[in-house]
């Protein structure tokens, strides 16, 4: 009975927590999914169990050796930082993987709590993490927010719009852009690049239709930035 309370319950709880969070990440097609989160949670729990119950493995003299599980927690959370860094990558001006890294961080913390036997915090933390990752995602489309897109427009030789003219074109679609960069590419064409800010993706769609019909535009690209 003591074995169940000391070891089986913490391990079962950590497996469940890592599995639920990992399933959400797996379902979203993220780089760290079910197996990764389960392993992170399980490893954290096992290490914390080993730290908390050192008296079961070694003949310790309480007058000489003092158990300090906090040091193990500090080591685990420091190490998980390197693992989290592996799922964060940059593509252009966009940064991907921050939420997955945070989910791995909270999974490690939950594993430590299960290992330490702090079940109210561990169970409550698991429920809140799942709520944040799942339910709040469904609320995202209904929250007021700015959308950012990276825009590049190449004009035909000798027909490039000035920055002021292009700003007015954007204003026609209730768009703002900053900062502007311009460069000359092969053949003497002018290429303009900027970050577009908008509150609706439909605005950038209408801008794309306008640019496709503009006689001075040779090519363009509008790439939404993942937040």
C-alpha cells in the first residue's frame, strides 16, 4: 500500500498529465508531441521521487545528510530549458515553437509536483494547462488582435510607386505598414518590403487582389507572420 502511494500514484499522474498535454500538441502537428511530453513528465517525476525518498535507497544519517529536493527541481528545470530551445526556430521574421516550448516547460514542472506528492497543485496545474492550450485556442478568433504579415512587392522597371503612393494604396484597404525598405534587384526593378498591420486577414486578401491587377506590379508576396 505504501508503494502505491509513494511511487505508483505519482508516476501514473505524471503519465496522464504528459499524455494529455502531449496529445494536444500532437493533434496540432507540433514538433514535440505525445511521446516527448510523456517522457519529459516521467523523467521529472522519477528524478524528484529519487530526490525526495533518498532515505529508501541509502542509509542516511539525518544528523549528517539533509535531503533538499529543491536542488533536483532546479536542475531539471534548467536542463529542460535546453530541450525547449530545440523546438524554437525562426523562419524569416517569424518565430515558431514558443507555445510548444512552454508546454514542455509546464509538463516538466507538473512532473516535479507529482514526484514531490503535491497533488492539489499538480492536478490543478494539469487542468489549467489543458484549458490554456485547448479552450483558449478556440477563443483566439474572437479576441481583438493585430495580424502581422511580411509583404514584398517588385515593381516593373521605371514604374515603381513612391513610398507615399504605396502608403495611400494601403490606406485604401485600412492597412498600415512599417518600416519600409527598398532595393534594386536584377534588371533595374525596384523591390519594396514592409510589415503590414491589420485587424482582419480579409484586408490583406483584398490588397493581394489589388496588387495582382496593378499594372506597375511585376510580382508580390504577402506572408502572414505566425504569432
